[in-house]
């Protein structure tokens, strides 16, 4: 200011006081010509102080110089801050607006707005100026960054779309602005939120960029840090910015949902028991939070996105929290109204949310459903009009695409479900009470609510015909349909509060919805002979503008009676009704009156959005869903009126043929559905059979592998025994010197021959067993072919089982004889040992000791083998009894194919066990033969050695050849 005083004082010393424009010109010259930075800084500071009072002069004279300062003096943050502040004062209208509050001059305000817009156009004419301003926002210096944020915000307010395009095309323009939200200085952060509000207005591209720059996370963090709904103006600004990002932007809404940000909204709506004394800021914040929820589930959004958000809100508990506010006490009226609207759109068309809402009870004694409590407010004329509209919208959303809810509401009106005690009030009773009250708003709301309970549900339209009402004591009950027509015809005679037209419009909308697409209801309506004359009388009269709407609705109702007439009443057939219209009204006049509906201004307003929003009760005439019905029926009724009787007959014939065709199609669909079920069952059976077949194949494979393993083990044992024989052959020379009698040796040879013969017989039996098993496997594979083959397989299995029993008995006898032979051999062995001990010489002492040890080992082995043979005989006898039991079971269940298969499989298993036992017996016999050979060799008797290893590899044929060579 000292510099400014110097400039002003220098001028005054030589003459008169200089004007503001002259001073500004001097300062501009100093800024442009001074070489010292201090002089330029002082001049810019002086311009800043004059820019508020002399806004126009500073703007036109100094703007160019200030822009040059921004370009040339970037190194000095102080002069840059002064220049940015000066430009903000020039461009912004905020300062002038404060002064205009006292002046209250509209023309002056308009001039101020135009001035800010003109200066903004001058500044952004060169796009480099906006880009230069964006670079200053990267500076951390508070005196540079904060004025830059305010200036850019003001530019966006004045010329939003142009500045948005410049920022959008500048490199990293939006990203630089997003860094403002992370600034630790709250002033810059808060003004950054305001800047982003202006930046994101009506620009989907910038909204997407801001959202993907992690704006949701940062803004929700700020809201949480500031205390949610208890926060200050910063929370309000953040919520407004969130609305800009989400409203009408499907991409950002999906990103918000996928990022699990809906779950973070639940703490916003946590209210306590004491809700009195809410501050104005808290009410504003909570109002914006509710609006933000509605943005995500708005009916104008794509159905899939809305449904997904609705389900998320239910699963995270947000809907439950909103219902808590709905039923809480002490909540301000505007918050309660907005909460009802929010809950309405959260449950609209979502079955799971609608079911939950139906289960909510108010905290009363006794508890009442929330729907009943809300309907009580709707039909109560003392409640605020906006609240009653919100309750109606909530009821409509609850019934939208909810046939279950519609049925529950209508069921409360039916005679079988009405509470005879009268202790509780149902939704149906409240609707009937509102429908026939003396308040026109209640009449209209109840009629529209009841119409929504019948929307697109022919079954409920027929059931509602059963509803009977007790009008007065001593008089018989009257049907609901008849009572509606009675009130409609007596509308002018009843004293009502509000518009009489409103009541009649509501009843006519209810009747049109009820009778449309329900021929039975049309028949009931036509059965009352007074209804048609009333409608024709209303349409034919020349009434005022207010009554024209009623005439149009009467024409619509009469047209519905014609189009949906099934000609069941002789006096009210389609042709007779059309002749009546032509005689008393005229077709052209009828169509003209019908067109009054769609030409009405209130009809156009109601058709825009589902929510009923009326500026006053007098404007409450049309419902959104009813406008859809009018649009659908208007053209159809017009065609039906002009159709001749022949055309009607042809149309009826076409309808009948179509119905027949539909019946045929339905029949074939049913047949195809049954065939599909049969195919599915057969497929399942095939799959089960395949799995059983695979299991059997795996079982057979396992059994074959086990048999092969046993054969390999058998061959391996034979090879090992051959090696042991070669190891003990070195002792044969010593045993020949012991002087054993030749009779004993011949006796031992004879016994060896007998054991070999038995061995060969056992091998033959083993081969027979193998063939039996193969036959049984082949029989098992053929069990599923025919019943005759199964019987043959069963008889063959019986014969084979009998043979197995006989063979087992023979084997048992043979084993007993062999055990007696072994005991004899043991006694002979003892005698031979005694002879060996007496005939041995001292020189052979060491070898005799070795021989005695060998003999003791052989003795132990023989004893062990005897025990094993006895246990095997016992096992064989048990197996014999088991086989007999199986034979008995097979004889009793021969007729059943599946049982035969399981029994044959069991017999195969038993035969396999028997084969295993035979293999064990053969191995034991081989060991006994080798042991006897070793004895003979030890006793000195020459025995011909055979190539056991080769015989083990070649099988049973080699053993037979070896036996012939010994003979």
C-alpha cells in the first residue's frame, strides 16, 4: 500500500487527484516496464488491492500484464500469488454478489454476471493460460496453490464446458487436480472438493477419469474423518461431488458397487434412540446421503445395475438400517419423507428386499407391520401432503412386480381372512376406509394403491369380486365393485373436503385397472343395469374443463367394457354397446372425449417418472402406471369402436383359432417336457449302469492282477528252492559214506515218487480250477443279455459249485494221508539219525555236527508245515460249509437276474480263494519234496538233480518231464 500511496501522492502534488483508471494505468506500466522484481511485485500487490473496487478497469487494463507475470516470474512465489489473487477478483462474481444483497437490483446483478463471463472468455481464449494455471496447482506453496484453486474454480463456474474441454485435453490435467484431495492443509483440500464439483458437472468423460483416480476412496475417507452425518459443510461438499460422479453414469455406478463402497455407506445411517435436536447441517448431510442411495437404485438406471445394487444393500445391512430410521421416533419430517422415498426405490422390483420390508414391524404394542403403519399415515389427512405421497410411492414400489405381496394385500380384504375380533387393523381395511372417506386425497391415494395391488394380476382381479362391504346396519352387504360405482354416480351429492373431481378420477382409474384384461369383472360391472347409462350420460354431456377429464376416463372405461366383453350378457353384447355409443354419443365424439386424457398437462407430468410428486393436492390426478395403461388401450379401443360386427366375428374366430393353436402348442410343450424328464431319467440310469460296469471291470482287473501276482510268487518260490538245493548238494558225498541200508533208501525213493504223483494230481486240479473260473467269468458277463442265459448260467454255476465241493473233499482226504506219511517219515528220520550217530568216525566230527544242526532245522520245518496243513484242512472244511450255504441261496434266487449276478460273482471270489489255497498247498508239497531229497542226499543216497530254475520258468510241464526222468 505504501507503493500505491506513492503513486497517488506523486500525481496529487502536481495537480488534481488522479482517477482510479489513471492509477491502474500507471501500475500496469510499472508492471510492464520495471526491471526490478521488487517494483513489479509492489505494482501487482497494488493492483490486487484495487481489483475489488475497480474490477472493470483492472480487468481490461491489467489482465494481459498479469498473464505475462505468470509466464515470466514463476520463480517468485509471492508475485505469482498476488497475480492469481488479482485474476480471481476480476473473474469471480462472489464478491459482487455479497454487495448486491443490499442493493437488490436484478439488472446490476445481470451486468456483474456478464462481466465475469467476459473476463473468463478473455482468459481462456488462449488455452495455454489454463494449462499454465494447472502447473501452478502442482506448487506446494500455500500462497500459490490456494489462489490457483480458487481461480480455476471461478473459471469453471463462468465457462464450465469450455474449461472442461481444455483440462480434458491437457496432459495429466485431471490427475493434477485429484492431488488436491491429498493435501494436508484443509483449506486447500476443501476448496479442491469445490473445484472438482464444478469440473465434474455434466461431463461423463471427466467423471470417469476422476472416479478411476481413486476419488471414491478419498471422498469416503474425508466423510468418515469428518464424522459422517455429524460432520460440517465439508461432508456436504463431498456428498455433492459423489452425486456428480454417480448420477446418470452407469460406469461409475458399477465401479462404485464393485469397489465395495456401498458397504461403507451403512455407518452414515446409524441413529440413536434420542433423535431430537438435530442441527440443520446434519439434516442437510443426511438428506444428501439418502439422495446418494437413491442415485444408485434409481428406476431410470439399467435394470440389471439397479437390481445388483439393491441386493448388495440388503446383504450389507443398509436396507435394515434405513428401515430402522423409518420406524424411529423423533426423526425430522423431511428426513422421514426422504427415507421413505429411499426405501421405496431400494425395494422396488427386488423380491428379496420386498419380502424383508413385509417382515418389518413397528416398535408398538402390539407390534404392527410397517406397511400398515405407513398406510395409516397415508389415509390420515392431518399428515403432511409430501409425506402421504412418499408413503403411496413406497406402497407402489412394494407391490411392483411382486405378485406375492399383491396376494397378501388382497387377502386381507377377502371374507375368509378378515379378523373377526377387530383387534388389529389390516392393510385392506385401511385402503377401504380411505377409499370411502370424505377426504378426496385419501380417496385418490387409496384407489391408486388398490389399483397397484391388481396390476397385471388377473387372478386377484377375480378374487376381489368376492369382497363384500357392510354399508349400514340392517342393509345387505354390497360388493366392492358395486360400492365403487355407487360412489362414482353419487359423487356430486357427497360433501367432501378437497376436489370432487379428484375422487372420481381415482375411482375411475381403479375401475379401469380392475376391468382391463378381466372379462369376468367386465361381466359383473355390466350386470348392474345402471352403470352403462351413467357412463354414456357422463360422456354425452357438455361440461366444463374440469369435468372433461372425467368424461375421458368414462369413455376409457366404456371402451374397456366393449373390448374385454365376452358377450355372456345378451343385453350388453359388444355390438349393442357400440350401437348405443353411435346413437347417444357418436363415434367421433366418443374418440374425441377419449383423447382428453392423453392431452391433459397433468397426464404428461405423471408419465415422466414413477414417483408421485405433486406441487399441491389439486395437481394429484394421474398415476404413472395408469398412464402406461392408457397408452396401451387408447389405440385398441379406437379400433374396436370402428370395427363392424363382421370384423368382430372374424376377430373372435381368429382368437378362437389362436386359442386352439395355443392349446395345441401347450399340449406339445407338455409332452416334450415329459419326454425330456424321461430322457433325463434314462440318462441317469445309463450313467449308473456305466458306473456299475466300470466298478465290475475294475474288480475283475484287480482279481486278474492278484492271480498273476500269486503265480509270480509261486514261480519265485520255486526258483529260490532250486538255489537252496544247489547249496546243500555239497553234502551228498559225505552222506554216502554213512553205510545206510539200501532197503531204506529204496523205501524213501518210493515215497518220493508217491509225493510227486500227488503233486502232479494237484497241478491238474489247479488247471481245472482255472478253467472253472474262466467259465464263471464268461457266464457273469452274459448275465445281462436274456433271462434264459441267466438261468443257464445259474445251473452251470450250481454244477461247478458241486464239483468244487467234491474236489475239496478229495483234497482233504489226500492231505490227511499226506500228514500220516509225513509222521512215518519223521520216525524213519529219527532211526536214520541214530544209525548216523553210531556209524560216524571221529575224523568227521565237525561235519557230523553240521549235519545234526541241519537235521534239527528240517525237523522244525516239518513240524511247522504239519501245523499249517492242519489249519488249511480246517479252513477248507469251513469253505466247504460256506459253499453249501451259497448253493442253497442260489437255488432260492434263481429267478432274479441281479441276484444271480451277485451270487456268481461271489462264487468266482470263493473259487479264487480256493485256487489261492491250492497254490499254497502246491508250494508246500514242493518244499516237502525238496526236503526229502535233501534228506536222501544227506543220507548218502544218490539222487538225480534237475534244473529247478528252468522248471520254475517253464511251468508245470517241466515238472512233469522231471518226474519222468527220475522214473
